[in-house]
């Protein structure tokens, strides 16, 4: 049997042993240390979109901010999950998310991090572009019925009508993953047996 290499790192002044190949997030969770996440899903490849899992690491005399769900747990790494820099950046990220997606999950997270009201104005798309729906459909279901279109502020999630009309009715598994409730709310009332594509989320934008 192949022996799994172990690494030793320090998280919040605690020595933590982790299996080689784990991310900082996995090592922290194994040790019972909480790091907030939004776009992370244990069955999906690391994505690093929301950056809520940002932590501060020190290695070889250098300090930097990294996303814990992507960065590998390495020998000798010193990790702070709640330094002043980390707290500041998480607050800022939550303010930005809250401005575009005032969903309960985001509101609760914002409140937990001391953010009462966002300082920013943004279009209320209710989507934080976490990609959970898109990645789940592609990586787990292998259906590719949903994807991203556009760039920058125009970036949107869309269902591809020609695929969605054949697979989504009997699946809908991405609905429960959506942290803002955008998918279930925007497709509510759509009759899946007789899918009205014009009503389906983003169908119009997909053709533009
Ligand atoms: S629709 Fe929901 S799950 Fe999909 S990217 Fe937007 S917030 Fe994430
Ligand atoms: S949970 Fe790590 S970037 Fe979203």
C-alpha cells in the first residue's frame, strides 16, 4: 500500500498535521478550524472564485494572502485565518457580494463578519458567480446544460436551451447548491415538462 506523505503546518498558532496534497482549507477543516467558504464544494475541483476563504500565509520570510480552498497545505507553512488583513478583505468581499446579491446566505455571512450595509451600489443580479451550478453540471452530471457567458460586469450564468430542455427537468440538482437562491427563484413557475425556454433563466441573453 502506498504511504501517504504527511506535512506539518501551523494554523492560528496550532500545529496541524495534514496529508500531502490537501489544501489549506481541507487541513483546517480536518483540524476543526473554521474558514468561511462560498464557492467551495468537496466534490468539485478547486475554483477560487469567491475568495471568502482568503487566509494569510507566511513562508520563507514572505507573507501573502491566498485562497485556502486552492492553496496546498505545505510543510512549514504558517497560516492565519483571522488576521487584520484577512478580516478586512473578507468584509470588503462581503460588502461587494451584498451589493449585488442581498440573499439571506450572504446577509447572514455579512452580519457574522460585522458588515451591516454595503458601501457600494451594484446591479442586483442575485448571482455571485460562484460557479457551483455550472461546475456541478459539467463535472458531476457531465451534462453541460449551464454555463457562463460574457465578461466582466456582463458575466452571467445561462442554461443552454437545447441541452437544458432535455436534461434539466429530471435533474435540478444544481438548484440546492446555489448560495443565493437565484436558480430556484428565477426558474420558479417554469413548467419543466413543457419547458418554456423564453422563461428559462438567461435563455434570451444566451442568444445575444
Ligand atoms: S446562479 Fe447561484 S450557483 Fe450559479 S453561479 Fe450564480 S450564485 Fe452561484
Ligand atoms: S471558497 Fe475559496 S475562493 Fe470561494
